[in-house]
C-alpha cells in the first residue's frame, strides 16, 4: 500500500477488516506499529521526503461491504450501501477524493513484482491467469487450510491430492469455488484448471478462491435455497433485483422442494436468476445466480428430476 501511495501521490491508506476477525485486526495493528518504528511509515518513509500513514478500520459485519463502493460508505461512517457508478472511486472515492481501492490479494503481489520483476511473477500460472493464489480449502475435507499455489492446478488435485477427499469417507458430490456465491462443480468437472478463464468457460468463478467440499449426503436444492437466503439477508437493499429477487427466490425454491408445480417454478427460478445476474447494481445480486443455476444444472435430481440414467432408459 505504501508503494501504491507513492505511485499515485496519496498520503493516507486504510485497511478495512471485518470485526469478525479480531486476531487479524490485532496482528495488522502490530505490523503497522512495527513499520512505523522502522521508518517505513510516517513523515519520511525510508528516509525520503514521502509521507504515508496507514490506519486499520473495522467493518460491522456486512458481506456487501466487500463491494468497493459500499466499503467506502462504511469507511465514511455510513451504512454500507452500494453507490451507483459512475463516478468511479478513482475519480470520486473516499470523502469525495480520488481513491485507489484494491483487494489485499492484489496489493500483496506488488512487493514481489517490484523486487523480482514482472517476468519472474509472470512465470507462475497459465494463460492470462498469472502469479499465485492463496486458496482456502474447507468443508468436508481431511486436510483443510490455506494453500498457496500458481494458477493451473486442477480442481480435482486441490480436492483429492491436497485436501485428501472427504473426511467422512464418502464420495465427493459437489465443490463450491469462490465463496458463498460461487458455482457448484460436480466431480465430472474436476479436470477444470484453477484459472479465471477456465472457470468462466464453465460458468464458474474463482472469486476469493474459497473452496468448500460436500459429500454425497448434501441436498443441492437446499444449497440453492441457502444462496438466495444469504443474498436476502446480506443485501444492502438499494436495487430491486437483489432486494426483491432474492426474497422471491427463496419462496420459489421452497415451492420446488414442496413439488408445487415444479416445472413451472423451475422456469420462474431460471428467469429470476437471469434478471438478478444482469440487473443487479453490484456483484452480490449479480453473483447469487451462480450457485443457484449450477446446482440446478449439475444436480437436477435434487430438484425432483429423474436421475439421468433412468431418463435415458
């Protein structure tokens, strides 16, 4: 962030951390104090005439504040509500001033690129997805945790070789990649390389690289319902597709689960997802269709469809 501040002429940086992570807040505060004592923050950074200071700000538990403009609202002490764009934060951001805003994953790549050069960093990864990604392995796994690797490892290698498969000993049924609004992939897609383009081709997201594994006892219709419910709870309420669409989505999935005019309600759910994906103001409503539609596409039997093998017969 200090390098970024020097590049754009900024003198102040804010690190926004959700209040649910008190250990991270404490460690980051200690790191800032250490950097300041070492002369790497303050009035004369590293003996230069450049001034830069950092401050940790705690969020109040709103998932939507992962969206840049609602994060800015929260930093200003307001309710975390998404701003309409334009103007972009680079033109009018925090307190009305031009603001550079990046995810910590992006900022963490700056020192190594400056130290070793762009060619060194580009040597990791595949295609257009370069560098490394810290992947969070969680859910029904023998070996969960944080695993940093260059882009290109397959989803199957992550789940089976690194994660060790399901701790229940049962077969893997679904893997969600990209956080609570990521798509669900079945084992048939385990050959997918972990890179942005490969996941996009299969209607998936890498997002913040959270990987959650489920065994064959999971009910994917209920997972689709959870995605809609999560959106309804976390929505800032500013745009109609997200605010109303998610609530109607929960109701529609409930009707499908109860077998009330299932075919018609699945059609309604698909249409609703399309509206949310292209009509929402930010990615919260725009990404909610990913888990819903992937569950519907890859696991139709959980929505009342006959198993594929029986249908073929």
